[in-house]
């Protein structure tokens, strides 16, 4: 599922496993309700040659660097800058640098 209320940039040769959610916007609360809050938009960048494993979610203002893996069941909500790495968890963190 790609929901692009903000920008979503997907590099070349990126793979998505089943049940991945990529959403570049969020709701805000106003007067005690999310219904009336303004949208909060951001950007997502998924680098060339990356793989987003199953059941993962990528939120606005996030970067998955080139040739990286986001492991299954992960939640990416920040910008990473180390390519050729494995990221995972809730929230996602650097798990290890890949041996290339």
C-alpha cells in the first residue's frame, strides 16, 4: 500500500514483499479530535536496490539507504544514511552492515 499525501521516492530495482505500507502523511489532533486536524506531510526515500520485507511500515520523514534491507515486521520512522545495511525492529534501527 502506497499512500502519497507527501512525497514518496522509490529508487530503481527496489523490491517490496507482501503487506508493506508506505505512508508519507499523518493526522494531527485539533480541538481534541483527529478528524479536524490538519494533515502532516513528509517525504520518504527508498534507495536503489533496497528490499522492504513483509509486514513492514515506512512512515513520513524516513530514508532507507541504497542497497539496504528493512527486515520483516519493522517500522521505519527516521532517516538512515548507511547504505548496504540491514535495518529492523519497532522502531527500526541499524542491525548490521552487510558483507558485500
